[in-house]
C-alpha cells in the first residue's frame, strides 16, 4: 500500500536523539525525519553533536531531504554533562531552550504540525506543545515495569534500579508540565498498552498504540543474508546489555530445567550482571553448554545471530525491543514474555509468548517452549518465515510511513489546542 496523495504539511520534528545508521532512539529520530520528508516539508530540531553524521548521510541521500536545525545549551550549563551523567536534567533544560528558538522561527515559517519524536519517555514534557500549533506526542514509552510476581527474583542492585525507576515515573506523573503536554496533545502514540494506560490517566484523549521500533531495508537485507546456517547445531541466543531486569538469569534456569543436552545457549553482550550469570551457569551445571561472547561489533552480532536458531528475549520491561525485530528479519523465532514492547511485536505465528503468573510458571513454560522448538525444527522454519514477513509488512521504515502519514493528517485537521 502506498501513501495516498494528500496535502504536504509544514512539519517541525523534535528529535533530541537523531543519528543515521543507529538503532534505538537515535535511529527512530533519523528514520521518522527521513521518511516523512518524502511527503511533507520537514524541519528537525536536534543537537549539534549529531551534525557530522547527519550531514554526511544527507549527501548520500537521493530523495527529498529534511531541513536540520542544531541547538545546544550554553557551555556554562552543559559542561557537567558527560556521557550518561546528567543527560536527563540536560534534556529537560534543552526542551525549554528550543521553545524560545522555535517560537521565533514559527513567526516566519508558520508550521502546521509539531511532532515530538525523541526522547520517547512519557514522564518528560515537551515544551513545544505550548505553542499554538497542532501537537503530536510520540511514540512514547517508558510506562512498563517489572511484573510484580518477578520482582522478588531481582538481586539487590536491580531492585534499587527498579526503585529509582519507579521514583522517576512518579515524579514525571506529578510534573505539571507533563500534564500540560498531555492536555495539549492532539494525539499520543503509545508504544505499549502499559504506557497507553499511563497516558490516559495523564489526560491524553486520543491515543494510538504503535511501536517506535523499525528497521531500514538495508538492515533487513543484511539480516536476511546472515540467516544462512553453516552447521546443524541447535542454539538459543540472548543479545543485549546484561542487566538484572533483562531476565537472562531466568532464561538460563529455564534452559537448565529443559535438560536439552544437545543444545547450546549463547549470550552476546556485557554488563553488571555478567559475573552473577557466570556463577549461575556453574551452579546449574550447564557451563559447558553456555557461551559468553561479551560485547562484540554489530557485524559480528549479526553473524552470531545467523549461527543460532532461536532468540530468547526474557526482558521484564522494554518499550522497543529492536533485537526481536532483527531476529525476526533473520527468520529466527522469538521466545519472550507476554509483557511490554516485545509482546506487541511477536505473535504466536512468529514465536512463543510466555504468560507471567508466577516465577515457577514462567520457568516451566519457557523451558517447554525451548523444548518445543528444539525438537521440531520445521516449526522454527515456519515461525522464522512468518517473522520475516511480519517485519517487512509492519516494521520496515518504508511501511511505517503509511501509518505515520495518517496520524499527521488526523492531527493537523484537528487544529491548534
């Protein structure tokens, strides 16, 4: 289905995170801007440190291009921000700063729509919503939390992390500027049902459920190529940062209970939980069948994914879940919890969703899912094909533009709040 011919809008996109050829939020900012520039006159406000990669990519671009504006706070404000330190406070103040810039620009440009794209956390306001312009908020995530029945399984550090995260959500939900952003949004795009519920409580009246994650066609082609197997070994794989809430320890316990002596479990990624996981596999007696690869270059990650049969993604909460889409694009079925972002991507045709009622039930069902796929390779192939088709139909950036374009015109027709 192509995008129908409709009026080109003059659109401003707020994308604090925005970089070409990146995943996560940076990839969302870039791809939304690039795709929507095909059908609208798009200006993007982002940070100066994204400039070099953006301008290099624009030189290679042979389609209508978005216009980029770069803004940073004064040095005396940003000197203390380094890496992840202070990024949330800086982002909050950055949002205030761009309001002054865009208010002045709007007097000459007369924007017809403002779209806040990144960051995607719902508990931080977008001050551009205060302008007299139709405002689209989203995709917005961050409303997902660890299921209550699994919280006792976390170690002390992970519990402290979850406590801090809950506090951040509570503060955000009591921020008057967040409430005002919600009230002035003509539409809120929620990445998960859990976030949609929180947006509704904040007062967003028009909510659409639509994930932020997507893949470029070049990435899908690369994943398709990497999916070719060179041996007959059956392997499960988990990819990502090794943090407590990622639930890898639970997947390893399920793997041990499944007693799949002919299978291997590969873990790609690094993080604070690695040492705990290494001790766990020793105590479970599965060390000979579990391999830790640490953090490796993306090209090698894709190669390793192609050497495995099934992605196990046991994360307790996650708005996006890019790795699930990458596995599906590589024709690999996914085992994940029936909760949060991955549950909106994976279906019973492309993987196995594990309901969350108790720790014992999750371990039992996850182990049985591993056994089912390990002993029925034709089912893996069937789910893999269905997964690739789903990504091409619903999660390639070329296909997502249809939905976003409909959202744009629905919001623009409603007029200013």
